[in-house]
C-alpha cells in the first residue's frame, strides 16, 4: 500500500480478526490494529515503527477503507 525508506504498510484480503494492517521491513514484521493503532503481534525496530505509525495515524480512514474492500 505505501512504502517508507525502510518499511512498507500492507493490507491483505482474506484476513481474519479485527481490521489490521502489516508493517514490514527487511528483517521483521508486525500486525497493527487499524482502530487502536496498537501492535497486535510481531515486532519492528522503534524508528521504523514510529515512522510507519505516523503515516498510519494520518491515513487511518484509507486503511479501513482498504481493509473493508478486501475483507467483505
């Protein structure tokens, strides 16, 4: 969906559970709830997590729209 210098945010279809997105880096991955913006599972380095969460905070509506479109 979007990419920073060392991270990307993805929303996938055919997912289960609460609406969420994934922050992926070269070395790690975590899953974050769209509504709460809290890490559900996984771990990403603090700088990358902070950058991706800043982006996600400003784009929560887009993330939820994408989740709903892919996970009917």
